[in-house]
């Protein structure tokens, strides 16, 4: 199988210079962007002035920042003016979007009430409201691009200034940008409002609104078909605005009524651009804490030999994996719910689906549970006496507890890796059939302890100091499309994946990626996407970066990914396009030999049937009379049969060697649908001809 070449779309943004990206800003907003070209030219003048006066310096002095007659002081003053402009525009733009979306939500609600009372709504009115929501969605995307471009612009300008003048002032300036108002604009509320507007418009169009009090709870088990994609961080907001048009936000533990608190009169007072988390003092119910993405953390278990990793990456039938998961922050609260999960892999040919099953254990019991000291029977007796969960749920959870406990003890499993990321989800709160989740800012942490976790706590806490090589930040956002009892991926979603340049990655695993980069000495087989990241790390290590705080100093998580507009912030992935103008696919460079050989055996089996028919046809060609014409017809029919057989063989081989489909389709089949019919027709035809010839021969013999 030939090695796929990188798709041209992957390098399109990299080929465009940053100045060209800045100049692509909408004309009406261009004056509010940082004056990148002018400031870059001014740096050259400052550098020339510095060379003519005192020459380059190796150290930045405080007096230089205060003295506007010095190049550093003049540049600092120019940056301050630009920073004030960017801050003001970002905050004003956000408030304008917030208020406009609130008004649209109320307009959509009015439309729904009008329809619910029996009134008819003209299509033009609904289309006009949809057009307004689309315009505001595009403005939300522009605000995200505005923040990213200006952040990178400040970063590039200060670094260029340091190089030209031989100073080191960019590090504190760029570090301070994280606390600036434009970097702390809350996209959560305007994205939720955008989703509410589309939801209310859909309700007005269908007059069948979902229950407002429905609050989604994760089921005890998941059996689903999942496709995973990598998405550039600068395309995340665009992706969200596309999804909410068709699916509502699913906020863990929050109903639609909770989301509608954003529509209260004093909700705007809860916005906090300074990132100080202060609550409004006017007594409003909304405190600005509603977020469209929730922090989700999972601790994976494996032994020192990496046997669980080995089973999973080789896709062995029945391969199992254990992880402990929680939602939100974890300050080791005793009663915090920890979801103990067991994932099991099944190959498709076995007729079983891969599944994830879970049970809930309070955090105060987790350490004794993973050490095999928890009395599971007594634990579930206490749950039964307290009336927690149904009898069926307790029985299922008890089975998972016993199975996981046995795995941990028999395989000597221990915490080895943690994944932490912000997840937002989109689906109906009353159904698990279609679910889309998006994980951003994923951080991988090393949880392995040399002593094997002999003492509590059972995992790292926020005050632990970690070395730089114990923390790994994944550059892409991860999109998952999960279908349960649904065969086709919607057309709008396929188009969205193509528009954002999403990269579908076959069998991508956060656990496998973390093991490959945090525990390479325990990994014998690397994931098929490892080479792209290895090249990326090597190229970044060859260019000395501007000094910054280490990942350990910055903590486990950060809500900022503003550097992602930079060309080198994500790897250049080798992938192939799916179809004409479709999304990108990164697949494994191997084939299943059993499927290929089965395809060849099918070809030979059908060819054997054709040989029988063609033999009869050739025999008839040597006879006189009308039978010769019949023999010619059989030979021609057999030749057409062989042509179709060979064509179907190559089509089936293409489907086997390519995993281009986004999801399982009930219409996608590997067998030859018309093959049995064609063979049966030829055989019946031969039988009819044989019977006819036999009858004719018998009649002639009787006449004689």
C-alpha cells in the first residue's frame, strides 16, 4: 500500500504569512486590529536608532521602559496603546454579541409560543430569524479569530523586537497577556446562547420542544460506534457554531432551565473579563459560572510491563483497560464520586460491540479499593440499605467492581497515566443515539510512582511538583462522533468536517498516545500516528524557543490555547482526503490479510461457476442448427459475467483497504449483492437449454 502524501489543505495556512492572515480581517473591523505591519517597521527604525546611539544591550533595564526617548520605551508605549484598543474592542464586541443573542432567544421563544397557540408562521419569518442567528454565529467565530490573531501578533512583535535590539522583554510581556481582558473573554456564555437560539428556533419550526427539565446523566454502560478526529484549536469555535445549529449543548448536570439563566436581566453583570471570579452583588441568580466545557480527568491503570497497552494496541479480542474518572476539579473530597470504568475491545467480525461499563465509588474508598482491601460485598450492602440506585444498577456495578478488583490484583495494575481536558458535548438530553463530544486543551500527566502507590493519596494533587518531562500537552482538539443504533452520519456533519479540515484518525487513543510519549521505555509497539508527532517534536527542538515557564510551574491545566494560530503549534499530519472535497483520513499502514484472501477466494468461487456455464456454451458451438446460436449466447453471457465479477473484486478490495466511511452504514456491504442472482440465472438457463436439447433428441429418436 503506498504511503499517503500530505493533503495540500494541511499546509495552506502554514504557507500564508502572518501578515497576510492579519490583512484578511473584515474591512469594517480592520482598524481595531493590532497595527502589525506598522509596528514591525517601527522596530526596524528602533533597532537602527539603537545601533547609532548605544548599541545593542543584553539586558533590559527598568529605566528603558519608562523613558520614551529610548527605543524600548517608545515601543512599550506603542504596545500599550494597541493593547488598550484590542482590550476595548474585544470586551465591547462580546457584550454586543451577548445582548444580541439574548434578544434573539426571546424572539425565537415568542415564535414558539405563537406556533403553540395555533398560529401559523410564514416560512419567510423563520428564515429571517435563522439568517440573523447565522450572522451572529459568524461574528462569534470572528471574535475568536480576532483574539487569537492579536495574541499571536503581540507575541511575534515582542519576540522580533528582542531579536533586533538584543533585549529580553518579550517573556514578561507575553506572560502578562494571559491576564488581559481580551484573553479572558468568555466564549462559554455566547456559545450557550447561540445554541439556545437555534434550539428555540427548531422548537418553533417543529412545535415539539424537548422537556426543559431534562438533565442528562451518564449511563452505566456504553455500546456505540465511535469515530475520532483531530481538529486545529483555531477551528474549534467554528466547529461549535456549526454543531449547535443541529444539536443542543449537553451540559453535565445542567438542564435547559439552568442554561436559560443567561437570559435573566442581570446576567451580563456576571461577566468577568478580569478573570477574578467575582459574583454580582445585585442578587442576580446567574453568577457567570455556567460553562459549556467541563473539566474531565481520567487515571489509567497498567503494570510496569505495559501489558494492558500491549493488548489494546494489538487490538486483541477481549482486551480490557481500567481507568478511574471524575468530573470537575478534584481536591480529594472524601465523598466525590469516582467512576471506576472497564473498557473491553471486541472485533467487529465477532458480532459483539466494544463497550465501556462503570460503577461509582466514593473517593474515600478508592485507595483501599485499588489495593484490594475494600469489602465489596459490605460496600454494596450499605448502598442497598441507603436506597441508592436500583437493584439492577447495583447488580451491574457490583459485577464491574469485582472484575476490576480482580484485574488490578492479578495483573499488578497501578495508576500510570492521567488525561485531563475540557469536554463539551452535544446531544438530546433524553437520548444517547447521537452524541458529539469535543475535547480541548488535553494534558497528559505521569501518575507512575516508583514505590507502587504504597501510601495515599491515590493520584497526584494540584500542589505536587512535576518535572517538565512528566507533562505532555496535546496540540489538537479531539472530536468524537458516537452513534448508537444509528447507521449514517448526517450530511451537515460530513460537510462541517470537510470545511474545518478535520483529520479522522483510525483507532486513536489518548491512553496509547500518553504511554508512547510519557513511558516510551515500556512501549514495544508505537501507535501508527506516532511518527508525525516525533517529527514535530524534533523540528521544534531544533529551534530554541523563547524562554517561558515550565508546564509544571503553570499547573495541570490552563484554559488558554491562543498560540494555536501559529504554524508550528500543531504537527503537519500525513493524511489523505476522503472522497471529493471531504475530510482527511489518517489510517494505519497495514492490511487485514484474512479479508484480502477471502476476497480472492470469493472471486475464484464465482469463476468456477462460470467455467461450468462456459463449458456448456462451447460444447453447443460445435453442434449444428439453432443450438450453435444458443451456445454463442451462453459464451457471451459468461464473458459479461466474468467482467462484472472482476469489477466487483476490485471494488471490494478498495473498500477493504480503505476505511473512508465516517460510520457504519447499513447500505455498505462487502458481498456482491447481484452475484448469486447472476449465477442462478446462468445455471437455470443451462438447465433449460439442456432439458430442451434432451427433449428434442428424444423426439427425434422416437420418430426414427
